[in-house]
C-alpha cells in the first residue's frame, strides 16, 4: 500500500524543519499511550507536537488500513457511488484521503474531531490535494457525541472506539449509523480491537444494517469463541517513518479489524440507487452471489493452495485448491489475505 503522491508530499512538508529528537520523543509518548489502551478522559493528541507526531507515526498506517477496508466495500458493491463523506473522529483526515482515493466521485467531505490542532493540520495537508472534495472539505471541531452531526452517503469511524467507554461506543456507533447510508468502522487488529468491531457489528445488524464486508453473512462470527478476525495492510515506509519508529525495514504491516455495512433500505435513494449486487462466477463451487472471505495468508505449496475461509453460511473452514482444478487453482495462486473467494470475474 503506497500513499498517494500528494499525501506523501504533504506529510513531508508538514514535518520538514521539525526537530527530529523532539518528534521522536513525541512519537514514543504516543506509542506508549496507544499500547496502554483504555478510555481517554482527555484527548490523546493534546498538543501541536502530538499532532505532528501522529501524522509522522500513525497517519500512513491509518490511511493504508482505511484504503484497504474501503476498497473491499467498493469491490463488494461496485454500484456504490457516494457523493458525500462524514469522517467521524477523523483527526488529520487519513480516512478521508483513503475514501477519496477509492471513491473519486466524492464531492462533499466533512471531518469531525474534538482536537482543533489535528483539524488545522488536516486542513493544511488537504490544501494541496488533487481531489476537489478534499481541498474543499469542512473541518469541524466537535465531540463525537455532539448533536447534530451532518448526514452523508458514506460514514467512516476509524480507530476511535478504543478511546471510549463501552457506553460511549454504543452511543457513537448508533449516532454514526443514523448519519449516513454506507458505514465503515475500523479498529486495531488485536483481540480487543476485534471485540469492539464485533460489538459494533452486532449493534448495527440489530439496527437494520446489512454487513457487506468482510463478513459474507450476517450470522454470528464463527471466530468469536477462540480466535479473532483481522487483516493487514502492508505500508511502504518513508525515511522519516523509519526514523521516528526506529525501524529498519522499508515497510510495516498494519493489522486491523473492520466492518462495512449498508442499510437494508437506503435513506437517500435520490443520491444513491444501489441496484442489485454484482454476481460472481464461481470457480470453486461457492454460492455465486456470496463469496467467502480469506481469513489468513494463503498457504501456497507445489500443486495446491490452502485457504482459511469465512463462508456465506456463517461457518469458517479450510479449503484445499489443487492444480487439478485448473481455473480455481490459478485464481487461488493470486489470492491474498482479506480477498473474497472466489474472486469476481
């Protein structure tokens, strides 16, 4: 996953001239706070130095995770054409950048966060974006539980729930679901992050939403008892990114959990007319209207590929695709963790 050229250049500009020792120290403070976890009684990004550290340390990874999750939503529903975006708790706008990359037709972008310094830097970063929706975005200072919030065709809620109490999470998810049609919620790809996504998923289904990705069903998660559902976005690191994180590799894997939903009955048919889902041609005997989801890195050996799948019937199981299966085997050799199986043709 590579940042867009203008976002990479904007991040370089935002951190140019910043004292590297001070920046690294601020990054270390943020890393310590994120690892500690728990509800935040005060904003984690409390100072301009914290905000600058965030864009150097976390914004590329947040962009990558959001880009992958939103890309899966677009693949699952290629008829989706959102015109407006609401990025709740969006900070410097990483999810907004990702959404505009996936859905170039977005014309109205609103980023809401309680940290004014984060919004100010986000506005500065977006000022040089090629995408008109980003350049003209509205950056609103408000708490997530503030009312009212603007409606939108697409709502993102990324890496926010971990900073809230269980009661606040339920309230924010409910408010976010009432703001728009399509919605994507992301959290870190840890067991705790997955539990928060699972709770949000359960709440959204109970409220009438339909899961689009990553789950191929609205049943109970088959991994809930002894595992967790997560995915990974490989992010190319810049020289600055490597330096502030003390890393030597040219990449990092951002692990995340997510859920993408649509309402059973869209609220704004004039803005978005969904139509029927795109049907897929099966190469391995699955229901052609509902592919499975690849839950782990495929194991590729000579003459066979082993896939761990979440299936449309609500179960999770292993599938072996052998060379004798011809088209299915060739497709399996190209499949990746997090992809739909079988792929669309």
